[in-house]
C-alpha cells in the first residue's frame, strides 16, 4: 500500500499524475489536470480547504444560466469537496499555515485523487492531512471525500464543521465581474443535509443531499475533539447531486437526491469505491492505449484519454461536451465543432454509448437550428458556433468603450459548424452501424443541413459556379472571406451525403421513404438540386498540382515567414505583426487547408498533399490547440514523418506541460481527441474506406508496439500493431470484415489474425 493512500490501492506509476510540493502559483493548473468527472458531475481539483487564490469549479452537465452574463455560462455550483477543519483555532490551509510537505496523486486508472499534506504552525507543530476523493463512475450522482488528520507532534484541538460554502461564482468574462448563477431556495442541515437551488434565468433546479461524519458519527453542528498525538481521525463526506436537467419532474429532485444518498450510505465507502473502480476498469478495458517502448508518451496518451472519459457519459439527458469539458469555466462551458471533428471519433470507436449522447444532443436542438437559419434568411438548419443549453448561438459579445457591442466574428461566420455536425453524425453511423439515430432525427438533420447550404450558396454568373461568401474557415485569423476551402468542401460533402442517404433510404423502404419525404416536404427534385449545387461549388476541385488558395485573395495577403520556435518547439509569433493585424497576412491560427485534406484524403493527390502541407506549415502558428494534433496526423498520413513527430509531442503534452499557458481554465478537450486520432488513425493506421474498416499501422521502431481496442459495428477488436505487422483479435460474437495493410480479411470471432506489411 502506498504511503499516500489510506484506504485503497494505488495503481503503478504509468497511471498516476502527480503534483509534488505546494506551488501556490500553479494551483489552478493542477486543479485542472487533476480534475475528476463522470460526465454528469465535473469537479476541479482545488485543495479541500479552498485556498483564496484557487478557482473552484463544480459543475453538473447541462446546467447553464445567463443571469448577469451576456450568454449562457455553465453554472459554477457549490463546491461539495470543501472541508472546514480548524486545528488549534487555525484553519488548516496553506493560506494561514506553512506547508512542510505536499503531494497529490490522480490515479487515472481508478479515477481517484489522493493527497498528503503536512502543515506547520499552531501550538503543536505538525499536522498531517491525507484525503481521497472520487466522483462515482458507477452512481452518476454520487461524490465521496474522505480525510484523515493526524497531529504529528503533540495533542491538538480539532474543530470540524459539516458544511461547505454555498456561495459559488462564475468568473469567466472579465467585463461582467463575478456572477452568482443560482439562488438557494431551501437548505436544511442535520445528520442528512440537503439544499435546493434554482438558476434565475434558465430556471434549472439543482439539489444536493449530503452527510459529513467524524469517525462515523454525523457532524450536524461544529464538533470539537481533542486530537491525541499520533492518533488519526477520519472525516467522511458523501454527496448526492442532481439537477432538473436529468430529474423530471423537478419536484422529485429533493427525494431523488435523498434516495441517492441513502443508497450510497447503505453501500458504505469501501463498496462505493469498489463499484467506482470496476466501472473505470470497464472503460479502460476498451479505451486504454499501450505503447510499451515509449512510456512517457503512453502516460501522456492515457492522460488525454482519462479526460475524454471523465467528461463522457451514457447516462441522463444528452448534454454537449464543452471545449474545456467539465474541468473549468473556459469558453463558458460551450460546445463547438470540437465535439464532432475532434472527440466524436474517440467516443464512436471506444465508447459508442457516450457518442450516441453527443449525437442526440445535436438532434435534440435541430428545431432551434432551423429557427436560427430562418432568422438569418436561410432555409434548413444552421447550428450555432457556440452551443449551450438551448442550441441558440451563444458566441459571446462584449461592450466597447463607445457603448457599442463587439460581436465575435467566429459566431457570425463559422457556418462550417453546420456541416461539421452532419459529418459527426456520419462518423458515428459509420463506426457503430447504429442506424436507429437516422430513423429518429438523423435523416432530418441531414436534409435540413443540406437545405441550409443550398440556400447559403450564391451563383456567380462570372464563373458559372456556386460560391460561399462571407464565411470563416477553422483558421480564425481570417474572418469574412469568400470561398474558404474548408467551408466549401464541407458544404459540398454535406449536400452530396444528404442526397445519397435520403435517396438510399427511400429506395430501401418506399413506404417509409414516402412518409419521410412528405413530412420534410422533400422531393426528388430537391435532392437533384443538392447534387447539382454540390458539383458546382467553387474551390472544391483542387486541379492537378499547385497550392490551394485557402480562400479568395489569400495569396494577395502579406507573406510573413515564421522563422523562430519556442521552448516547446512551436512557432514563435513573428516580430512586427500584431495579432489584430494577422488577417492582413497569410499567417494562420490553425490548420485549415491541411485539415480539409485530412477529411477528404481521396480528393487530393499525394503531391498536392505534400506541397500544400509544407506551404501552410510555414504560415501556421498553431495558436489553437486544435492545430498541432491535426498537423501531426497529416504529417503521418501524408508521409512527412519529421513534421508528425515535431507536433505530436507538444500536442500530447498540451495540458500536462501547459504548452499554451491556458490550462488553468480547463482541459483542452479537442486536443485530447486530436491526440487520440493521432495515435489510432495516425500511428495505428485506422481509416474508414468506402464504409469499411481499414488498418495499416505506422508504428515507429522505438515504440516496439502500439496496442489499442476498437469497437466496430458492435464487435470488440483488440489490435496489436508492430513495426511491419498487425494482429487483430475479434472478441465479438460475429465475424467482421476489415482491410489489413490493404488486403481484405475476415476477422472470425475469438480468433486473432496477423498480417504483415507489404515488403516486411
Ligand atoms: C479555436 C476553435 C475552437 C475553440 C474552442 C478556438 O481557439 O480556434 O477552433 O473551436 O477554440 O476549442
């Protein structure tokens, strides 16, 4: 048993993330990287005593409110992991006491955070505080904290209160000040305490029921005990937390929380912990990635996967996954295209039930997207660039000194999100084969998104082609441009895919097809129009060679070479250009054309891929964490390995090493998803070709092997990729077809098949 852990086992080092020594200035970095979550509850890991400079964050998925802020914020709720312990009349906290030793360990395998701190001060010198906490993976509403306190040098007086602060604030959005997004309706303290809160603008109810006990006795009011030297006391808190997003009718909320608490108390902490550990074990069984020859990379890969798992759930009302997951207030808890393009491949291949929730989140907001398109004078559905509770665009704006409002260009122009949402649906469908989503809104979503593009394009008499004007590709340094390559390619794909899926559906089942077409007021002529428009969209035919212009007029912008790199090996900002002036130059914030080539690999020749990759790499600053992972992936797929390795490592360590300096606001979830894609698609060689699974790994010699599992159409495939060979074991019940190193293969149930790379 480790010195740190009081009640339970620690997994070996490859599963641990450590904070060693108390670093006041870095506490918010650690609060993010050690965050706990089960997809329903997310908790930043600030210290239990909630030091003054810490940014707490306790979130319930889907609980948003806009009171006092310009748009939805994910609501920062009372921090139930806060403990109020006083020793010899002093609060046990680094704010008042000196810290002689401090260590925290997140055990990613078990989703458990442990701590050991030795404080100096007071009358009798040294006190040791050990804690262990988790947010249950087995019971989505339950959180558990245990703390053990020992007076190391002499007797001490300990005062424990059973409560925690009920006042939490949102702080994102400098110009808005601190916002309290809920009011407390009722509180009751006793052996089993509870509180009910309500968000003022969105009207969501939140309930907590909890107990705090000292050595097994409930703490109903402040309790003083004489702590004998060397003796340890244990404080336990069990919390049951839920919101009316999941619990309907809201009047049942208090009862549901109390029942959850009662069930948790009946089980007791050891069984709660064991159930929680088993649930994590089941997730890791499918989601873990092993790289025996590169332990540091394996550890960082696991870190990305841990945070993807910590914000995913198959339970409850579908909520989006925020750009910073449930680990911080950054981006106010909004969901972006990050979900569909960056994280959905992981969930679809690894945890399809979680993926389904994300698909449903968008399907449930289709009507809002239709209204949004109509409000802007378009047909069909326009999905919001930033999405929160309702699906209305919640991209922020802020007041300028002259009292006018500055609206972020991103929300005005990044219409590609609409096609990204459709693309995500395709990813889910292709990987899982679960076509029930198509019958319950998926086909409608495809039709309405295609309608949007058919009305969004304008016909140019000059070129005889359709153009998309006033758009913005993923590269956010260039707003309001015409014919962004990324946008145009996605729009074309959206139109073609919708036409194909809808016509296939009506061919397969004429009666149902007719009913669907009638309900959507869709005709064969409209499908033909989509196909016609798609085939004539500007800039979607890259020609034979040459550099593809990112948007009309890009080449005329000032060409500023990137010459220097920072300590992470990432490009340094070129001297003489202000960020606000980047739009006048060819400098890119993030990969744009390169990403297009990754998403449509068959539309470009190998020569085009290489030339364009090199051209745009010299102009891309990778200021967004969405960029390095995709560039590394492109490097691998396009056979430009030196670039792949240059970007893969900084991307993998984005949050562990705080490469962008923004980790204190939350985990960069898209980068976690991008890192997984780099590993599985890039090195693992997984691709989907004409709807079939293809695996052609590219494993560096030094790695020895890369091991991962995939869920494909219900089957569970265990893959061991080595330099020069791949072995796939099918643990499903039925045979599955796949293409291994280009050769069609049948993967029989309970059998392993090994195929060598050509020439190996
Ligand atoms: C990126 C966007 C991304 C957003 C949220 C921005 O910095 O440019 O592409 O969607 O962050 O992660």
